[in-house]
C-alpha cells in the first residue's frame, strides 16, 4: 500500500504516514458496506438511535484527543478544534432522534388506503475536504446513518487523522463492522470510485466548484444522487445606519477564522460610502489585534494555512495588490517553516479583479464602498457563487429586503453565523446543490416509496 506523509502545518514537521487505498481495496470496502446495509436498514429504529447516541457518547469522551489531532494535522486553533469535535458529538445526538421520526404519510385516495415510506438508499459515499475535516464529515455521515444507510467516507489526503480516529470510535461505540468505513486515499482513486461504483447510491461532496462539477457529471451516468457544497465569495454588507464600530470589530472573524480557509468566509466587504472611513479605522484596529499564534495555544485566534501549496496560492493574489492593513504572524523560529500568512486587507477598485471575483481561501479580504441599497445588492450578487453573507443595519425593513434580494443560501443579520446543525445549509448558483443539516437532512438520504392498498 502506498502512503502519504502528513505534516503539521504550523511547523511543516512530519506527523505520521497514512496508507492510501487502491481501487481494489476501495472496492472491497464498498462491498463490505453493501453487505452490512440490509442488517443496518432492518435494525429497529430505537436500536439504531441508541447506537448513534452511543457513538456520540464515545466521541464526547475523546473530545480533547480529537481536538489535539486537528490542531496538529490541520493547524486549527485549539478553541476551534474543541468546538469542531463537539459539533460531531452534537450532530450525532441530534440525528439520533431521526430513526424513530422518519415519518411517511397517509394520503386520502378513493378505493383504498395510500401510505408512503422513507426507504434508505444503500451505500452513501462522503468526500470530505481539508478545511473542516471533523464537522463536515459528521454533517454527512450522521443523517445518512440515521436514515438507515451505510457510509464510506474519504477524508482529504492532507487531513485524514481525525476521520480515521472517528472510524475507530464508531466501532468502539458498537456501530457494526462495515456500517461506517473510513477509506483514506487519493481523490482520483477513492473519490472517483465512489462516483463510478454502482453500489454507491449517493455521493456527498464538499470542495471546489471545479471538482464538484466533475463529480456531478460522473454521477449523472448512473443517475446517482449527489449533494454538493462548493465554493463561495460571500459579501459582508455594512450600511451606514449600522453599529459601524461593532461591524468593524466583527469583520476579521468572518473572514480570517480558520485562516480564511472557509467557503463561508465573508471575503468581500461592502461598506456604505458615508461610513467607509470610520469602518476602515475600526477594521485596522481589529485586524492588528487579531492573535495569530501557535494554534495549540488556547488564546490563538488564527493559525497557519494547511499546506505550502495553499499558502502560495493565496500569496499570488497579492501580486499587484496594495495591502492597506496587514496583521502579524508568529516570530518564534520554531514556526519559521510553517505555512503562515498574515491577515491582510486590500481595497478593491475593480469588480473584475481576481481578488474580488475568485475564491481566495486564505486570510485576505477585499473592501469596496457602495452608494445605496440597490448598489449593495448589485455588487453582492455580481458573482457566480451564492453560499453565505452578512448584513449589518439597524433598519429591520432594510434587513429583510436585502436578505431576500441577496442570492445566497445562508445569510446573517448583524452577525456572521452561517452553520447551525439544526437549520438547513447550502448554496445558490455555483455554490452547490441540495441542502445539508436541519431537521429534513435524513430525508435526503432516502427514497420516498408510495404504496396503495385496495379496500377490496
């Protein structure tokens, strides 16, 4: 079996070697998941619920271990990593209620009784990105398992360690062998096999729009279900009637969290012209005060990028751009080889500029003034993406008008919240297809079956 070296992004020091599954090994594990499906599907709903709660409990007992793994493997700050491990636990607990509530309907018809059932699909393939390895894995596997499917999960090659550990913890919790299987490997091998293998009846993919399009095209060959959560270029819209100081203080956390490696990052800031100078003054204070430090430190607010390739990709957007605000990076020599970039603000003067149009996926944000509500909406919607965004205003009517007009799936007013596991999450336009999370997520892993029973 070939292996890949996993690095610590903060120091570039190797952590371990992880095996990469071949096509043949992937096929064998998919076959095992297919064989495990009938028993998992037919398990009493209450028993499936109990096993999911047991899985949540075991994750809870290993929260700190999982968090420390994520700090080392993904460069996430300790505070974020603890939240992420807790999110896996909470999502499992939330969807543990679903097996006993996968309700069908009784539909009035003449001549008999008509009822519907929610039938699981079979094997579900979940392809997880490197930016949030734990939560995004849980958003896929928890509702899929709750609905009675078995799951094969491919972690990103850069960040496989927490997924591998979650697979071990599932067995420890009593999840039967083959029901939840983690398969580390290349996207071109394992991920591609999820798309082409006929036993995999749905693919959940989170990642770039470019790869998502290829997965969607591949799934079409078998009319295979697909959920896509793809790129974003979200706008943070600040009106002059907002609490401008508060909006400026919050803005760095909307884009520099996880070093900007977030598809929901508000990487375009739109500020009403009359408030622009005050906002920029507050933003400078906030950016320079951001604690960019050893991610293992409890008070660190931003860590490194995940790889040298990602760091260099982000740095290229600064070619020809003039930073107006620049934060810090650690000056400790032990981090000299790590994949660090300071949080940076540029002013965008042209909506065609790559830094304004493209998903940078790093600690770089562009700011542009706007004139009025119509101008803000026009600028916000001038993108192929439509995932997230924020609106800062004290005017409730304006908040509702703009929220309805902005073409994005997840909007926040006077905050930067994007994802809550009890509410639906997904994008407009080229930001994705389908929805994750929320009370209806298990339904997306089922087929609806209609049965008519004649009276006579």
